[in-house]
């Protein structure tokens, strides 16, 4: 059995569900302006998008990070963050937690893993990190499911 993937949008979901769409946009903006900051939020968005295979989101978050001054070499190592020397303790903890929550229910958000977060983040940062992971998973599901095409010009 062969399957093919169209590179055209299935539905104009941003227009059909404009209030829900704008709710996600507003939540995303709130997270990026919150205690995590733009760079860490965008790193989490990029890593979760890689896990979920959302090409539209990977392209967008990669471009946002480059525009914010992150080295492309560092970005190319996001999927291999455990072996790459480019990431801080906070970034590593956030990427690990993002992977754990994105893999739920096949992973274990254990007390030990949560304690690792508490070692580097405040309670407010951990809370915002949870929302960041949830929101990018929502975006990934919508954009991949509706086949959001990668634009010719980066969306930033």
C-alpha cells in the first residue's frame, strides 16, 4: 500500500476557526514573553516539532531562532542535544521535559525527572514550560493534520 502526502493545505483552518486560532496565537505569544523567554520557548517549540514531524513548525521556529541570533550550527544539533555542547543546563532540562511530556503516555514524567526541573527552574518557569509544551503539541497536530505547507518566505 502506497500513501502520498499533498503539500497543499487541506482546509483554511485559521479562517474557519478564527477564534480558536487566535487563542493559540495569543497563548504562544504569552509564553514567549513570559519567564522562559523567547529563545528557550522557541527551542522547546522546535524540538517538539521535530518529534512530531511538523515541517511547517520546524521551519518557522528554526527561522525565529536564527533571527534571534542563534547559530545555525547549534540549531542543527537540537535533535541531538544530549551529545552537543551548545546547550545550557536550563535548555537541557527543558528539552528533556518537552520530550517526556510529548511522549506521554509512553514515557514517565517521574518525580525524579520533575526534581531535575526544580533544580534549574522556578515554579512559574515550570508552569510556563508545561504550557509551552502543550501549545506546540497543539500547533503540531493542527498544522500537520491540515497539511500546512511550508511557505516560500519564512513565517516569523
